C-alpha cells in the first residue's frame, strides 16, 4: 500500500483549502511509502525557501512514522533524539508541519507543509491528512 497521485491530489486540495481559510500561502508536499515525492504545490505567494522544507517535512514524517512536531519535541537538548536533524544529510525536519498518512493502521506516506508559523503549518498539514 502506498499513496497514489489521486490520494496526493486529495490531500493537497484539503490542505490548500485550509491554507486559504487562514490566509497563509503554503508549500504542500506528499510522499509515498518510500519517502518519494508524489506531488507538490507552491501556492501563489508562498515562500520559495519553503519548497524543500515542505518536502523534507513529508520525508521526515514518513522516514520515522511520526509527526515532525513530536520528533522535534524529542530532538531538543537532553532529549533522546538530540542531534537527529544533522543525520541523513541534514534532511531531517524537526519542527511542526509533517504528518504521517495511514491506511488500515499502517503509515503509507506523509504530508509536509511549510510557509507559515509552526502552528499554521501544522493545522494545514492536519487538514490534508484528514482528507486521506
């Protein structure tokens, strides 16, 4: 099982809707079970610097089957995953906006969102994941 292009489009559409509701242009990425990019959207006005961040958030969320905000909580000094962001060629994102996509209790992909505050990124990613 994995994420199809149809799935990715549905996730992105729901995430875009939420981004529009909060008035924050976003970069939205969806990856499959192997962490490979399935689809990405950069909304008009979204930061170009957040393109790779959104993709890395999605990749991180799938690579570790965890929300990036939760990984971030455990990656602070004196926590069990401190320094994890420096692994995998610096690709690991440890801030809000990456959410796993699960089917029948199995993580089969992830959505990553970047372009606003951590709270904004998270709410947009959650809206996308809810549509999966």
